[in-house]
C-alpha cells in the first residue's frame, strides 16, 4: 500500500493510494477527502452495540469504523484526526505489536487486530480519561499525535518515565508500570498525576503537547468572557 504524510509535523495529513480492490480501515470521522470510486462500508467494532457503546463512553472513541475500498480503478483517500499534530506509521509484525492511545488511532491495513477490550491500562489510568488499545497481527498502523512525535528506542534494561497524557504508543516487547508522580504531594500539586515507567527493549512514541493542558489554556482565555456574560 502506498501512502504519503503531508504537511508534517504540525498539520499532518495521511494520504493513502489504493490499488483496485485494495482496502484500508479507518476511524469513523477521520476521512477528509476521497476519490469517487472509493466504496465505503461502515461497521461496528464489536458484535454487541451495547458493548461498543460502553467503550465509547469510557474511551471517547467511536464504536464505528469505516472500510475504504477502491473499485475498478486506483483510488485515493485522506485522513486526519488530531487538531494540530503529526502522523506516524508503525509496522506491526506477528512477534511485534504496539499498545497505543485509543484517541491516536487513525487507520490500519486489514490484517491488523485492534483489541479495544484490552484492560492492561484500565485499572491504572481510570479517572484520567486515558485508555489504550493493543494492536497485533501483521501490517501497517497509522497513529496521530497532538504536537510533534518524539521517538525513543530503548535497549534491554533501559527505561523511560513518561507522563500519561504525553504517552502515545510503545512496543508490546516493553515492560511497563503505571505509578503516581512522586509522592502524594507531588501528585496533587505537581500537576503530573500518573506516569508510566517503560523498560526496553522496544520503541516509545511521545507527543510533545498535552491536550488537557491545551484545553485548560483555552478555558483560561475564554473564562473571563463567559463569566462576564453570565452576570
């Protein structure tokens, strides 16, 4: 499958060029444009709509996905998700998968299995609004980030501590542990909350911007006007 990532790193756009009858799967709502010969099929992620709806409420992720197929002639389809950020391709192999933020998923080839029921992070991150999915199989996986992508390759025994709202993805070959940032005082007053200690070997992908802090910054600008109008 041919693809191109345009306008990196701040306003990245993923453009996929499909041969006749070639298919790509993408998050619902991420398509920006496509050629007229692209056929779209919408389906649920899960067999039960109630299960899917529950995951939507928890993970803020659509329980619908779209399959894009080029009919008769080559086609083109483009995707984007994060408001300002980059796009990266991850190669998934039978012995090398990834754990990624649900909100970072854009698209994948059809042989990628996305386990959105995976609960490896649920207990540690519940309450922070951050949920992860496990990608396995064989093929290509496309993720997006809020801000630029900072990639780290950890050797065996090397480790990195990452703020959970900056953590985008890491290899399944890595070991990880979710923990509080410092002691109780640092967790409450330091603004970091929970962090994840990741130990190699494997890759770690970090986003340079924090969406929660961005929202707080915007609210700090508009809050005085909202309060003034409410009087």
